C-alpha cells in the first residue's frame, strides 16, 4: 500500500475547494450549535440523509433547546422519533439531554474524551461534535469516509477489522490537523457520500483523483463476511371493542416503551402450526440481519388483559408512540374491518 500526502496543502485544498463549490446544503451544516449537531448525528446513524432532514427540522421545532428535550417525557420523545427506527438512539439522546441540562447546567462538553462519557456517544459522534460544533481537529470515520479512504490508499485490509480500522483512523487523524477542521471533515465525508459511492463510483468527478492509489475502486473497501439474512415470523392479534383497540407496551430492548399489537400467547398453537388458518393480514419489514414477517390475526376481545396491555381509543392512536410496522398493521386492520 502506497502512502499519499494526506497532510499536504494540495490534497486538503483540492477537497475543500470542491466541497465549497458543490457540497450539499443540509440544515445541520448551517449551524455550529452542539445540540443541533448531536441531534443530527444520532438521527443519521443507519438512516439516509433524505429521510433525516424532515425529522431533524420537526425535532428542533418540538425540542428547540437541550433543556426542552431534557424536560420532555419519554413517550413524547419516542413519538417524535417514530418512523426513524432504532429507538435506543432516541433514548440515548434523551439521556444526554438530561445529563447536559441537569448535571452540567447546559454546558456542552467540547472534547472527545468528555463526550464519549455520555450515553450512546462513541468515537465517531464525539469527533463529529468537536469538529462541526467547535471547529477543533477531531477525526471522524463513518462508512462514507472508510470507503473513500480505503480506495485512496488501496487498502487491502478489511476496514471492519482492527488493523484496517486503525489505518483508516490514522489517516483521518492526520488529515484533520489542518486549518478549519469542520470544513475538512465535511469535505471528506461528502466525497464518500456523493462521488466515491459504493457502486459505480464517479471517479471522473473526484477532486482528488490524482492522489488515489486503487485501480479497482468497486472491490473496496474489504470487509469480513457478513452473516446471511435470516427470516423470522412474528404472530400478533388485533382486537377492538367499544371504539378501542388492544395494545401492549414493549418491555424489551428493541421497542422498549412503544405500543404494539399484542403477541399471540405461546399456547396459541392453532396460529403456529402448519395447519393454522391464514392471518388476516401480513406484512414484512427489515431489522438488522432479519426480514420479519408480521402476521396479524383478528380476534374477539379477550375477557381480561395481560400485564402491560391496555385498551386505547382509536382517535388517540396518533398520539401513541408505535413501531412503524405495527402502526401500518393497525391501519390495515381498521380499513379491512371498518373501512376507517
């Protein structure tokens, strides 16, 4: 692997000049407020930029300051996050707000070492806040940067293994030591996001093409073999009485605190056997390495409800935090049953 002059004025200058000309206008790039940047970074984890923009703007309208977020209850926070998925990000954001607004009197930490002590804040997010909010030289490595750097270096080490990761982070650390770290990190990230893309990279448009060492960009970055996608089925039921629908509040990590359709009891063998009746409705959704088939059966209202279950009026459902697949299932069930 050849070295490129990552710390050179020519490399940095070419990248920053390109970014100033064509960089996307994104709302979190228009602010140096650390709270706003924290919100954007947590929302952007595992979520497309095009999806995040509208959520980000609505969030800041609803919780304009970190104290507003700290003072909100969890139900309100989860409802505002609804549709973004990976709800633990919302809980971590809420916890961060409570720590900063409470114990730290709204004084936002400005160093990586201090930031990584906060809930859900890792090396990347801490570096993003330090560089984007405080314009200090903190390295960041996300998927876009790892891909671009692996190609610039023609890195044959897997980027998700210790040695490959170390090489990428070393590059990012040396690169961001120049003037205006905010612009430096933004430009490198933008390179990976819009030019050095995963399939069919647009090498002819690359502002640092002359520095790139790879002859086969689509073969990089190398990664360890991923586990195969698995399929699973979840069984739930839909019951309505007196204009109310039965829901259960999830205690588990995945959707903790959110309301969903009740799971069929383990004793409901009729719905689980090979000779089971067809579900009333069925939909699929992806989560991590699974594709889940959500099967929903219409049921008569039970005589009693289990712990964690409650009846909710139909007109109140929009105010409840619900996983998107279950909200869609409820809407489908209502349309099929009552045409609502």
